[in-house]
C-alpha cells in the first residue's frame, strides 16, 4: 500500500471508483457520474490537491480537497472527499489518504478541514470520529437520492 500524488493517467481508475459510489450507494448525494476527461482536467488543474492509494500496483482509492465555500474569506477552510474501492475498505487505506490530505492542506495554509458525511454512511461517521474530527451539525434531510431523504453530518478538524 502506498499513497502518492494523482496523475492525469489515474483519471479512469478514479472515475471507476467514484462512479460506483455514485451509482450504488447513498454515501454521496450526487447522481451525475464523473467523466474521465473531467476528472483528468481537475487533476491537471490542481495536482497538489489529489492523491491516490495503490494496493498491489493498482489505484484502489483516492482523495481530494477543495475550498469549503467560495470567496476569499473561506480560503483557509477546506473540505475533502475520500472514496475507496470495496476491497480497499477497512484496510487502513482511508486513514493513509486522510493523513496525506491533512499534510497537504496544512502545507498550503489551511486552518481547518471539513468532512460532509451522508447520514446513510455510518462507517463514514465512525471514521471521522476515530480520526479526531468533531461533529458540528446535522443538516436534516438536505439530500435526496434513490427516493430517500438523507441527513448530512458536518465534521471539522483544526489543522
């Protein structure tokens, strides 16, 4: 297992992992699948904000981070996303990706890191608690997917 910076060539593997989460789970509220070219463009535009984890020489997870909200007042507050292939879950790879995101965001001058966790993602909530994030709020029924209303839990960690 190793974490490294994402490359443009990783876009297909990232899109495959991401699109499975979009299609098959309530972990993200989006229903629009990611195009490989769009993922590649995002990686090229901000390569320092993307990383992948490899298992047996293959990309099995990724993370990225981005400004929490638009505007200069939020320039030091970042939100992140981590997604893993099913065989990479509960292996420590999510922890490795988060450690890299935290280090990169801190180096870039971020003051705090936020994670938005679907109320349907109990594993994600437990992960954030284990990783030292504080639950700040529950936004009831803000997401709708597959005919269900879903809460969003907002977690924060100061860097």
